[in-house]
C-alpha cells in the first residue's frame, strides 16, 4: 500500500474495524447456535425437572420431542458438513 492510498484509507479504518467486529460476533453466534452441547444440557435439566416433580409426563414428552428434533437437526447438519 502506498503512502497516498494509506493516508486516504485512514478515514475508513473505523468502518473496517466495525465490520470486523460484527463479523466476529456473527461467527460466534453461529457457533453457539449450531452447538449441540446446550441442547443436551437442556435435555438433562428437563429430566431433572421431571424427576423432581416440577413438570408432568405430558409436558416432559412435549419439550423432550422439541429438543430431540433440534438435536437431530444439529447432528444431521454437522454430518453434512455445514
């Protein structure tokens, strides 16, 4: 990069920095969204709620089905490579 183009590009540095930060936030959000570990933790917590008597069988079955569907989707997505 030449001196003139470097000087002319200085006003764009805050924009480039902001774009980089937004890209990092989006990448981290995607990693978290597609991570199956939190779904497994929710399944374990759901089972504890059932065993503690805080929810009934019908509520457990409904929520378990939702979580298992989500987990199945995440695992099929990871097997497809993206």
